[in-house]
């Protein structure tokens, strides 16, 4: 099941951090840091209760760096990090007790004129924890898997109240293990165009369209990657589809600190290598953001759309094509005092499978957690976090609901800055 909102992983919670400035004194365009943390994960494989469920203590270490350069009409931002996680006990279920992750982000903004601007963004990730945005998978994915998300967006003012916002996005996913490569290796391309109208200084109305394709390009057989493609083992590209979005919406500032946005419409999917009727479903992307006090803010959102899934079913002539999901998310950071802060998050996602063995079956995924941090001094603070995740799925083989799981995680550490 796709995780639309929440990226669960030890790299983002708790820990000790040492930040080294470029030089003592004034602000510099770059920073480097080193983060360490301890954790306990009650279900490192996200497995149902039974022999496959293993809990482990562990440590996580990551160096990172960022750089920003500002010119008169341009801004360049670069950020990179590498993470190394060590699990004390894997029960020999991993290839190694070590797991690695990496991320690189580059962003470039340029104003050609007061009326024309350009933004280019690229995000690369190497991951093993499966709870990633748009990854379509519930459990941990063994192997060094990669994704890359590149975007180009423009804003073109046509008249004092009218503007165009064209854009393009390219996504690439690659998985090391053949079983995941067959169901999830793909290239996605999307082009979009929004027409925007300034209703008043605080409100922008828009209508737009987005056209894209999802091409599964592993060349493996979908059901048996190790065997040749044939009638009982169709090529993974049987799930290729073209997708079309049409929507309207707005962006509104209720106050300078309270903003909201909405896109609502329809999504149409056409499977180009499989004889089945086009799928039409609602499309929704709604969010609110409120900075209600110094150091305190809240975000709430709802997303509904179709998305990729690793579930393929058992019928080679009628595979599971994808799933339709609705996700609700809320994140609140509250400054209790000048030194004590609490962050609370919750995510719920409901998904329904489209096509194949489990057509119409559902999965519900919940995640909730909290982080409490206390600053002893300007350079030293402590944090502790707890997260609970659970998946309830109607998918089963006989009486075995093999995708259901519960997971508890605890993070703790000291944050030191310099």
C-alpha cells in the first residue's frame, strides 16, 4: 500500500546532532552535520505476529551537508545526507545487520523578469525502509533501492490578474530484488498546466489539467521474475497506464499565518497493454497550514487518487492493476515553553485494490506518534519519540492475512550543536 504522506524511518526522529559551521562568526552558505541516535523497533520486517516478527535495538549515524547561494535573480540550494543503521538482532532475515540510506536534493530558482520565473528541483533517494512517499509498499524492502524525482515548473504572468503555471515531472524507481523490480520498477512522466486568476490579494482561483504515463520497464515476468515471459507469466508492462487529471481549486490566505489550498476534480486511467475499461475516480488534494504562535504550527490535509501497488494477485490473465487511496494527515508542533516542545503526528490511509484476485478488497494503514524535545542550553538538547503503525488488510491466502502487522518504535538521543 502506498504511503502518501508519512515517511516512517529512524532517520527522521530523535537523535544527537553535531553541526559544524563553515567558520566561526558570521553566517556561511554551507553547513555540515553528524547525527547519531538509538532506537528500538518491535517489528523490523513489518511482519504479522509469529516466527517472522523480530524486534531489535539499534543505532543510526548519518553525516549531511547543505549549501545555498543567492544571486540577484537566482537561488541555488543543495543538500545531501548518508545514513547507516545497525540492527543488533535481525534473526538472519537481512543480508546484513547494516542498512543504508542516502538522499540528495538540488533546487534552482531563477526570475527571468518580474513576470516569468523558473524552478528546477531534483530529489534522489537510496532506501531500504519501505514507508516512503509514493512507494506503493507496506513492508521493509531488502536491497539498495533507488528513486529519483525531477521537476521543472514555471510561472508566467499574462496580465495583472492572469497567469499560467506549466510544469513537468519525471519519476524513476529501481529495486534491487527481482520480486520488487517486477512489480515496482517504473518510469513516470507527467505534464501539467494551470491557469490562475487573482480574485483578490488573498485568493487565487485555478483550473488545470495533468497528463501522464506509468511505464513498468523491468522486462521481467510479473509473477515469476526468474522465468521467461509467457501466457502464464505476462510481462510487467501489462500494468502500463496513461492517466489524465482535470481539476479546479484555489489558494487562500485567511490570515498571514493561516493558509489553505484545494485541488478537486477527476482522474481517468487507460491501461494500454491490458483489455479493461478505463477507470474514473475522484481526485482531491486539500491542505491547511496555521502558524498559531512562535515556534508552534499545525498542518492538516486530505489526498485522494489512484496509485501504484506491489500487490499483483494470482490470476496471470487478470492482475491487480493498482489501488485507489484516501489519506488524512495531521502534524502539530507546539512550543510548551521556550525550552520544551511537543510534536504530534497522525496519518490514516484507506486503499481499495483495482483489478485481479483482490478487486475491491481494502487495506487500512494507521500511524501515530509524538516527539518531546527539551533544550538544556542553546547548544544542547534531548529528545524522545514514540511511534505506532498498524496495517489491516483484507488480502489473505486461506486463513492467513499475511500483510497485517503492528509496529512500535522508540527513539532517543541528545542533540549537540556547534
